[in-house]
C-alpha cells in the first residue's frame, strides 16, 4: 500500500531522514514513534508530498508519488494534524466537505457524506452549522478526523492528532479512533512521541532516532527483544506495564482457583494491568477468574501474570 | 507591534444621520445659508456663490472614487505580489519606499506633477494614488500574514492548489484587515482631495480656499462641513 | 530515482542579489530613457530635455559601466565580501551623476546667463531609487557596523562635498535656493517649530492621558473615540473649521489674542497638528502599558515595590520604546503636515512650495519640499536609533 524506499531528506546540510525504507500494508496502522527531531514527521510528510525528498522513492499503491501532482495526490490521502487547522471562516459542514468539494462531488452526495461522518466521529448533526470557534478542543479534533476521512481515502496520515488535548479527552479519542480503525480498515500512518498512545493504538511501532529506523515491530517485539539500549531506555521500565494493558486474562493459561469465597475476582476480559492493580490493592498474589456466566473458571497468580505475558502473542 | 483596535464601529443610525446631513448641506442651499447666517451674523457672503456645492461634491467624489479604484487595484496586486515567492525579495524594500513616500506632503507631489501632467485632476490623481496605495498594500500583507499557518497547511494537506488556498482560505480570512486598509485609504483620499484645489482639480477644497483667501469664515465652513461629513460617513460605514 | 521535484524549488536566487540587479538595471536604464535634465533659457519658457547619456557624454558611459559593475557584483558569492564595494559603487554613481549634472548646468548657464534653469527630470529620480535599492541590499549583506556606516556616510559625504565645492551651484534648485535664502531660513525655522512644537505638546498631553486611559477603560473609550474622530477629519477642512473658532478666541480672550491666537496664522494649524499627533502618542502609551507582562509586574509587586517605584523601574523602562515609536510617528506626520500652515498664512516651508507653484518654478517647489523630506528622514532615523538603544525594535509602530 505505502512503500518508502531509501528515503533521504536534508535541510541546510543536516540530514533529517536518512535512508529510511518502510512498507505499510493495506489496512495496517503503523505508528512512527520517536523523540522530537527524529525525523518522524518529515517521513510522514514525504508520503503526501508536503515536502519533497532528496533521494529515494515513495510509492502509494505501487505508483511513485513523484509522478503524481501534489494536489491531486493529497486529495486522495487523508491528513490530520495536531493543530487541526480547521478553516475558521467556514462552518463545520463546509470544513468537512472540503475535499469532496475539491473533487467536484454533487451537493446531495456531499450532504449525505457529512451527516454520515458526523455520526461516525460521534458528533450531533446540530454541529454541522457551527463555526470552529464554537467547538471545544475535542470536538474540533473530531471534525479534523472527519475532514480527513471525508472523501473516503484509502490512506490516512496523522501527525499527533490528539497531542493538543487534555488527558481525559485524549484517551477517549484514542480509544474511539482505535475502534474506528478496526471498523474502516484504512491504512494509517500515525506520528506520535507519546509512548502510551503508541502502545495503545499500534499493532506496529516504527521507532525512529536521528533520521533512521531503530526498530520496527509489534509493541511486544520491541519489549521482549529491544534492538539496542536506546529502545530499552526510550520505553523505560513502565513499558512492561503498558504491554500488560494490551492483554487480557483470557490470553493466559489459567491455573488453580484460590481457596475460599472471599478471594478477589477478575473477569476473562479484564486486562492484565488492571489484574495486577487488583492484586496490589487487595494485598494478594492470587485472584479468582470469572467466566461470562459469573462462575469461577480458574485462578491467576502474580507469577502467572508477570511471566505469562512474555509468552503471549 | 501595538495592535490597537479602537472601540465600536459601524453604527448604521450614525451613517444614516450623517448622510442626511451631507445631502442637506450639498443640495439645499437656502437652508445652509440660514444655518451659516446664525453662526456668522456679520459675514457679507454666507455661501460660496460662484458654483453650487453639488458640483464640488461631484468633483470630490469622482477624485476619491477614481483614485480609490486605482489604489485598490494596485495595492491588492502589490500586496499579493509581495507575499508571493516571486516578490518576496522585494517585500522589505517596497514597504520602506512606500513608508518614505508618506514623508512627502501630498500637495508637494501634486505641485511637482503639474509640469508633466498639467493643471487639473491628473496630478491630483497621481498624488492621491501614491498616498493611498500604501495602506491598502500594507493591510493586504498584514492580513495575509495573519492567516494562521496551520489553516493554510491543512488546506495544502487536503490538496488545495495554491490559487485555491489563496481564494478560499487566505483572502477570506484576511478580508477584515484588508477592509480596514480600504477604509483608511478612503479617509486619506477624502482629506488629500481637498488639497487638489491648489492645482485646479476642484472639490470641496475650492470653497474652503476661497473663504480663506477672502477672510470669510462662513464660506470656509460652507466648504469644510461637507468634506468632514463625507469622511465621517466613510469611517462609520466601512 | 532521486531528486523529486515539488512546489518549493531547492535553490533560489539570493533576495539581495535580485534587488541589487533590479537597482543596477534601473540605474543603467535611467541614463537611456526619459528626460534626465531639462534646460530652459529662463524659469517660465519651455526648454529642451536630454537623456543622461546625451547630457553627460563620456561620463555617462562611465556611469553605465559603474551600474554594470554593481549588477555583476550582485551575483558574486559570498555576498558579504562585495557588500561594501557595491554600496560604494552606488554612492560613487550618485556623486558622479550630481557632479556631471552640475557641470552640464554650468555649461548651459555660461551660454544663457544666470536666468537659465537646469532642472532634473524623472530619470534622475529613477537614479535615486536605483542608488537606494543597491545600497539597501548592500546594507543587508554587510558584515558589520563599520561596513554599514561606510555605505551610509559615503552618500552623505559625497553630496556634502559636492555642495560645498560649489560644483552644483548652477543647478536650478541651487539657484532658486540662493535667491530665496533669507525667506528659506525663516520658513525653515517656522516649519521645525510647528513639527517639534506640536509633537512636544502631544507628548506633554498625550502620555498622561494614555496612562490614565490604560488604567481606566471607561475613560479610554471616549478618549480614543474622540481622537480617532480627529484622525478622520480632512486636514484642510479641519483647519478651516478651526479658523472661526480661533478668530473668536483671539478677539474675545485678551491673553490669547496677545500671544497671536487668531483665525489666520499659527494657532489653527498648530491645534490641528496637535490633534493628529495625539493619536499615535496616546495609542502607543496605552499599548505600552497594556503589553507589560503581568508576570513581571506581579514579581515586582511581590518583592515589595511601591507603585511609584514600579512605574519608575519597571513600567517606564519597558514601555519607553513603544511610546517613543508613537512619538516618532507623530513627529514625522507633523513634519509633513506642517505644509498646511501655508494655506492659512501660517508660514513654514509650504509657503516656499506655494511660491514655486505660483511662479511655475518646480525648482523653487523643490526648495520647499526637499528639506521637508530630509527633516522627516532625519527625525525618523534619529528616533529609531534611540528606540533601538532603549531596547525597542525601531520597527513600525
């Protein structure tokens, strides 16, 4: 779907992206992660030709982007950025309709699409006539996502789209977006410097540093087998806890249930991080597991959790 | 620096009242005569008698509108040029030359243009345009500069071409600032056009200067009031 | 595949090179096209005009070469190495142009007598623009203070030396100046008195008003509304309206009449200039106070500064450059605006301008106009310098 071959970009002699090669498959959500200045945003912007590369090649659907006009290319790639960049003089409706308008859609089709998108991103139809200044930060960001999705582009580029939000709103939008991605199956390249966001959203993390890719794999791959000290240091000790939050009790082989009825209980779909938290709160190292019928179907010890997560897929 | 927005603008009742007052002053000479007679009981002549005020109003408006149209055309074009990649090298030097132009009194340009353009409205038009292009151009530039970068960036990211970004995003967002420039331009034009009488371009300056020449305060006021009313109308209406 | 093309070209011509080249082209072109000098047997009759090359002969070709050199140097890298050279070439071109014009005028005068007039045509003004463009670019490329000073002062010295040497004495503007010398001295002083007086009064009244308005919004709205209204009044009409008012004041209030307040003369013009000058002074004072960082003020109060010390040690030094920028705008505006006085018999350099217009002598008009522009430039440059010393930007107010 998206393929970068030996992409290199320099500004005033300083190499910002250095010989990066990367393939993102159809429907995949790839996170470009790294400290600021690592070249992740530059890499992203090379895909829709917001900037032009010095060497290498970018292919979308097997066609080199260099052969397409930048404007035409961008109309077929969704793009959402941290500052949103809603057009302040246009209504929400007109903002979302931007690309369909550029593509010359008919009015009825545009109106239907806007209504559909508002629902998709969780906004009431009454928001359509508002001006961006009347929206909260979270609402504006939802409109930004809707605008990026407007012409149903197969590819979506996102540059810290939730970075400017408060933690509560950010997490809610992140979860909604993960759900949206599962439903729509778009190919997404998502830039962030937030480790938590990367681990929460990404099935695939591309960690960058100084313009190069340091490691590319699932969060579990990066955790179990960091390619170098930088990877380990970048994620830090909390990485394990964050990985735990990606897995559920059901992912582990269950052991014996604890004796007695007053043992703390968790469910099959409880994530492992919450399970661990429960043990700490109840000062126990052994919890009972309930199935969907509220019957005890096994137990889990502290040891099961911390060693088991290493083997989960 | 020092962005200062003076209070409330655009009061339509005020505009309507001022327009009525101007119409009265320009069209109904007996009434004006009566008013001036009350103010200046000793004056031997109360109004400028050689031509009707409507003629000066027409001349004045013609000067302002012609110069304004030329200035808007040049000022907007120059502003767009100066912010375009092609004209960017000239941006600072053009603003400096334009600012320098403001240090030259407008009458001086009228006077100096007489040998080349003759007496009448042409030297005045030249001077008016030179003086009023700057606020238009500066406000076009300031307005376009004030457009948030992320908005333009987002437009670019969605595949708007340069001209689409300019027409759909940058110009509409810059419009309030550009309109301020056009209002300033018109106020400057109305003021400078009163000086055009010096080189025979007519306008409200003719009765004012005639009154000054004959030490007749009533005639001065007869010419000064409509010029002030016109400037106030423009200032309130735009 | 390498080197993807896009909407931003990878290399771009250096802006100062473009400006220098434009200046050099204008300078060269001005020698070929249009009237550079006009020769008339006396003030009134039409004369003959000639281009720079016709009037200057061999010197004209030397000037052409100088402009070619400036244009060629534009593209030599690094730019900073050639900056001073380009600035001096332009200053030289200015000096040689004036000198050659002076020679041509002397030649013509020796044939036609002292009532003959040699005047500049518009190509001369294009040459001035060309000099400015080349030097502007050179100043931007200049490596240091010394280089910049060399470029700026080379112009001043060249012009001053030429005037002092008497080589320009037969040019029309110099002849008219010599004839109007006494009148000029008087009107020049009057003009400066209007500009400085109105500005000083505006500062004396406007700064306190601005401080009050900045602290009290209920006072600010009517004050700025009134001042804004004053800005809108057309100058001549405003003066005209003031004339009967001051006439009445002068007649009825004896002390005012004694200091020369009357409908005709200085009073109405002074007051109109003052009203115009108040606006930038008051506006910038308000902005200066409002734009102070609340954190800084809080910290100052936190360490126990009294309101008086707060004003003296924090508000005044931080706000001074902004206020000064307003004063600069007021002064430049008043300098140009003082020509109004000539309309109502109030004197000033505008009077000379009007004499020139009445006598259809553009050289005499210039004798009035050139010092106004020069004064405005000197005031502007000087105050910008002080602003920068005081920590301001020296940029637009």
